[in-house]
C-alpha cells in the first residue's frame, strides 16, 4: 500500500512541476488559438493570474514532497532492514545502511520521475502540457485558494522588501532589441535566409528613422515652375528619369503640388504648349524632418498622396519624400523600368 501511495505522490509532484514550467514557457498567442475551448480559457486565465497559479503549483510540489518523504522513506527503510536482517547483517549496521539507501532511492525517483522528466516534457511541449494540466491545476488552486492567498500576500511583501514590484502576469511581448537578437540567432542557426534577415532587421529599424533619413535633399529636388508648359514638364521628366516632379511658384519654398508622368500623357496634343492644367497636378503632404517614417507612411496612405515635402520650423523646404523612398527603407532599393543605370 505504501508503494502505491509513493507512486501516486511522485506522479502528483511531477504534474505540479510540469504545470509550473509549462505555464512559464507557453506562448500566449498559441494558447489563444484554443480560446474557444474551456481548457484554453482556463489556460489564458492562469497566464493572467501568474502569481496565484505559481503559488498553487509550489504548494502542490511542497505538499507532495513532504508526503512522499513521510510515506516512502520509512517504508523503504523497514523493507531494507528486514532484508539485511535475513542475510545476517548486524542490527547496529543494518539500520543506518538501510536509512541511507532508502533516502537515496526515494530522492532518486523523486528527482528523476518527479522533477526532471516532467520539466523536460513541459519545456519541449509547453502549450500542449499546459492545456492538458490546466483543468486539474485550476481545481487544486480553487480548493486551496485561502492558503494560496495568504502565501501570495507574504511573497509580495517579501518582494517589496527587496525593492521588487511583483508581477501577476508574465510579460509576453519583446522589445525591438530583443526581437533583433532573436532574428540574429535565427539567421545564425539557419532558420531564416540572409535576405529575410535583412528585411526583418530593416523593418525593426524603420520606426526609429525620421523623414530626413530618406528624403531627397533640397539641392537634388527636380522641379518645374508653375508657368511651365506640358511639353516642358515632359522634357524634365524624360531628362531626370523621375516620374514625379514638383511644381513650384516663386521657389522651392512655395510648392504648389506635383505632376506625375502618366497625368501629362493624358493632356490632349493641342494643350502641350499650354501651362500644366490644374487637373493634371496633385497635392503634396508637408512633414517635419524628424517625423517618424511610420507616421509618414500612415499619413500618405490616409491622404492617398505619394509625395511629401519636408519643411523645417521656418517652413523652408529642406527635402522631398516619396512613398517609394519610405518603402525602400524596409525592402531596399526598388528599381523599375524608368530608373536609369
């Protein structure tokens, strides 16, 4: 009978250990895929009450370990003493030898079966382990909730004494720096190709860059005066190789809009020597040099405009940004049939 109880206690200890490691190692996004099921909802709730559930698993481990020691060690000790007595070992020696061997056997099974094996399983398949164990674990936590509450409060007080603010939920997000390290490790281990690594790295740095980092500086901006004819505009487009050209009034600080090459092609032949019509011009956005590329891209999408004029605090034009410039900050150079070698 003692053997059966010992086996049950070792298994119980292992289940609590597995639940603890599975709870810490599971990804919330994967558990959310099971949120339509009871065990999925319980698992998500457990991840949101991390301190309480971990206190419950620790209580379970402690109780099962103490019970195992009180049941298994005396039983093994008595069994070994009887064996030594039958083979003629003096009683003065059999008792201490039996005690040492009994402790070694109990510790071995407790450590291997009750600790190491369940920990290995939980770390290998954390989400599956958590979903399989969350129902009995939740029942245990509910049953011992008064004791767990007291232990949790004491643990919180102890944490604050060391200047640590306890958290009741595992942080499931990663900073940009942490994501960068993950991407580096994935590339080093051959999990992602070099091209994917470059793309992901550029995407991470995208939000930290401002409009000034990708803009065409003032002295390189291609523009035409408001009085330019359609033929003049077509000539500038052809000579520069740019499909979009700014239209300015007095100077570059007086931007009227921009023209696209395809809009010029729609002008009738008899209008080629006339100034660029208003319906062939498009409006530009105005952004600050330090405005983040993420905000610039979002503004372009919302306004459905592909060109932004970069102006300083004195409203002087310091550069120009196109949507292509912004996207190239992520994917690298975009070359089309109109680009010149």
